[in-house]
């Protein structure tokens, strides 16, 4: 059985990164609220900080 790869819109990624600030920088809690993997959100946050994430 293979796992389906989930794709997220650029808008969702940008909003998710903004929510990190609402949670006082807590990536783990934000990921749980959004129902996504912490590592995924961490990667998006790193890309946003480097200016490589569309919409941020």
C-alpha cells in the first residue's frame, strides 16, 4: 500500500507560517492545530525566512 502525497496551496502554506507567530513561535502546536506534520511546517517556515516561499 502506498501513501498518497498531499499537496498544499501556496496560500495555505503562507497562512500556516503566519500562524506560527500567533502561537509564539511554537511550530509543533501550530502543526497539530492544522493537522500537518511538524517537519513539513518547519520546512515551510525555513523557506519563508529565506524568502523562497511564495506568498510570504
